[in-house]
């Protein structure tokens, strides 16, 4: 991912705060023996520091790839919008369109979790995040409604070793251009435009 200096996260707190509010992305790993990379959309749980937890079905092709090479990237993007030509120029015939978006990529080393208690712990943590009211059955290795299904999944504990974080909102452009884009986003009001407008405003005022 190309990250110009003006698009980079200004602090670690910026990307951590953004990522902590999100729990769905893609995990990408190298293919085996020249195969294409394996890319899996999935929910995950980021601990806010240096670990990501998730689980996937046992037949998933990611396991063979991770056993060959435990390097992985967790990629998350959001707050995106297409910015048309006329918003970045006095004329739509001369303007250059672009995309606004935020993206965080975590470079990780993967540890596959196959023991029952380890998998149960990951599932408990994920359910506590997604269903904090506790409206689910007991998750335990040898009790509750789910224990017989633990063999159908494997857990992943990902240790974060590096981060690429990008917030692409024309921070390097003149104020009048950014004002024009903001007005365009507010008037167009497509799904996602309000989130982009909020990010653009945050970057301008922080």
C-alpha cells in the first residue's frame, strides 16, 4: 500500500482508535507452491495493542498456507468514497478524480490454536465482543451446547509485528479544494459519504 507522508497516521493512537471500532476485514497469506495468495473475509477481535484473535472453519484453505508460512496480513478499510473530477477542480473536464478512504494493515505472525481450551477462549472473547449481553450458551471444552462443535474450527492468534496505516483525505491540498469536496459529500449523501466527511473534518482539525 502506497502511503504518502500526508496520508500517514499521525500517531499510533490514531490508527489504533480507528481499528478498535472495527471487527471485520480480510486476512491474507501467501499461497503454497506458487498458488495465488489466500484471502479470507472474517470477523476478528483486535485487543488494542499487539494481538488479533479469530477462528475459521477447519476446511478453510488458509491452514495449509499458514502451516507453510505463518506470515499474515490483516487488512481493514472503511470510510471510503469516490471523489469526482469536478470536486477537485474548477472544471470537471480538468479535474482528477480520486478515492478517499482509511485503511489499516497489520503484519502478523500466526499461531494456530487447536487445543480445546484455547479455541474455547477465543470464541468466548469474540462472543463477549459481539454479544456483550451474554445472550448465548456456555462455551467450554467439555460442556455446554457448543463443545462438540469445537472440532469443526481452528483458532488463530496473530501477533502484530508491523503496521501500515493510511488516511487518504487530500490533507495536502488547499483549503478551498477540501471545502469543495466537503460540500460535495454533504450534498451527495450517498452511503458512506457522512463517514468520509467526518474523517476529513477530523484530519483537518486534529
